[in-house]
C-alpha cells in the first residue's frame, strides 16, 4: 500500500515565524508532528511519502504514486485544504482527513471522502483494515480518549530535520482549566493524559540520534497540567542530559501558576528549558472572570512574569482583546502591561469564537455569531458582534500591534527582559547557522530596514551592559522582525 501524507501550508501568523526562517536558512518553523505520529501507526511494510507544503511542492507525480492520501490540518489551514482536496480528486485519489479542522468543522467539507473525528490512535487498526479491503467508511469517530502511553514515536525518517527551525514532541494531552474561548477541552479533555517519562526521553534520544541538536518544542496543551508527572519527566531529562551531554534546549506552554512552584521552575531550567508560552490574555480582571481564566484571576500578573524571568525562563505571552468586559482603554492597558513586564514575544490577537467552545455556543445562543472562525486571530476580522463595536475594536487592535512592534518599543521590551532575567541552566552552543543569522541581521535590521538607528542603539547597549546575553538579545531582535511584518499585514 502506498500512502501520501500531506500537511497544508501555514499562512502568516505569529506561530509561522516565516520572516525569521530566512535568517536561519530553514524552510518551516515546526514539523507536522500529528501526521508523523499517525504515520508511525501504519504497517511497516507500507510505502509512505510525506509532503509538507511548508517545505516542498505537491506534484502530480506524488499524487499519481499514491493509493491513498492522508491530510491533517488545523482551522487556519481551511482554504489550503480545499485546494489540496480538489487536486487529489482530479487525480482520482481518495482522501482520509483528520485533525482539529475536521474534528470541529467536518460539515464544511462534504466533498472529502473519509473523515476521522477526534484522536485517531485507537481508530487506526480499523482504518488500516478497511484500507486493505477497500471498504473505508465515510466517518470514523474516536470512541474515547486514547492512552498516550500507547502512542508510537513519530516517523522522523519521513522528513529532513534540517528543513525545520524547531523540532516538536508531545508529552501530554489535555488541560485542567476550561477557558471559555479555548477548544483544547473539546478536543483533548480536562484530565491531562501523559506519556511515561522514559517514553518521552526515548523520543528525544531518537531525535538526538537523527542528529538534532537545537531547540525542541514540547507542544503540550499545558505542560504542568499534571505537576507530579511533569517533575518526573524533568528529572529523567536531567539524567539523560548528563549521560548524553546533549545541547538540546526546550520550550513549552504552561499556565501562569507555574510561577507559584519554585521547585518546578528550577527543574525546568536545569533540564534545559529556555522559553515558556503563557496565556495571560488581559490585565483586565473583569475580562478574565468573564472567560473563566481562573488561573489568572486574583494574581499579580506582572509579578508572575518577573518571577518566571528571574527563574531563568524567557516568557512568551498570549494576549486577547475583544472580551465583552474589556474597558475602552483596554488597548492602552495591554500596551503598558506588555512593556512593563518585558514579555518580548507578545502574541496579541482578536478574540475569535472557535467551534465547539463555550464561547461559540454562548454567542450562537445570543444571536451574535456572524461567521465561522478562520483560526487566525491575527487577522483584523471578527466572527461575532463585539460589545465594544467592530470598527473601534479592529482599529484599536491595529494601533496596538503597530505600537508594540515599533522598533524603539520592541527593543525597550528586550532591555526590560534582560534586566529582569537571570540566565541559568545549560547554555546552548552557538552553531554556524547562528553566526550566519547574526550577519544577516546586521544587514537587514541594521542597514536595510526602518528602525536601524534604534537597532544600533540597542546593539551597542546590549554589548556593553549584557555581553553574556548578547546572543539571546540578537535572537529576539530577529524574531521582532517577523512580528513587525505580521503586524503590517493587519
């Protein structure tokens, strides 16, 4: 059996990091982890071919070669998926589709031959048998949430690791919190399910043996959803690091209450974690209560950021504007919080009502839902009628993004971070690609682009005041170029 696995191209968003890739000579930010995992469940004697449209073209020869095509996608890939399906059908190839886009939005794709709803691992034996018999059903729906300890390691041999800036692995699924706007609970549940510590370290060892030495994104919905298991994993990673002397570092996603557990922070830093993405959403307590972001209510969010930075973690932050209880000065309050906190990578988006969320159902009941979500919260568009007014909200969002990524404001945020940060844990060795990225940044940010005067002032100040953090500062300067380009598209 010949199976072609296709991952759609990702549009320009914060997480695409498209405008950073040219600096580091990579084709995509992350590999298609879901498809690589599903590929590992297919029979070993089947022939598999991966086409990541963020890395390479999809050719007619690819399609003619295949007996079946498997497509995985998120909501943001909706338009690209339609084009891929049309091409498959023009070549007479049946499509098996799965992933978040189809789990929550199946009705939008009546022309897709076969759809897998939910987490697919427990369904794969039946799907494989039906593929062998040529008797695939229209819909497969996961009967339960699978035990992730039974999930095989991804098929890294199907991609060229050097095409990617960051690798990705998954330790757990699910989040104990239930934020109104988030679809994690709908897809993965509120009870975190974790792999064993040895299992995840085994996956990291496979990456190491494949030659990977750079950063790895642990893509869990909430890495600390089960703290006991997270700590067990961190201790195992520390042992593995000591044994192998690996230079790998890590980033992940966690809730703000990570800052309350000093032991956990110390373990993360010792294990090689350098960055953590935290959903702060808003400094407005009324809005936090509205969306049931209970883990952020009643806490000093500014102190939370400083505690994490002081522990040795670079904090990447998620922020949202558009809640019903947002005050009219919400844009200024967001700007001031982000600047004061030193959250350099501040990913601010407009509130969007994702399918199957409690927000979606509430707005539908109130008659305020006006369209389906594109999955891209950086688009200056809303799929519901906001309390603040559409024009006011969109114009305010555009201006907030412009201010946040104006070079002087952005470089000042890096300075604030450098002042509050306490670098600890294993240091990453610089690679030839790091040096090439630095030289490219000198030309692009220091000579070619607007903001070059602010860049050289920042460059000089960093070299004099924070020489040990100079590499990290230059990396953040390059990332800022991507955020600035995304902001200009609004």
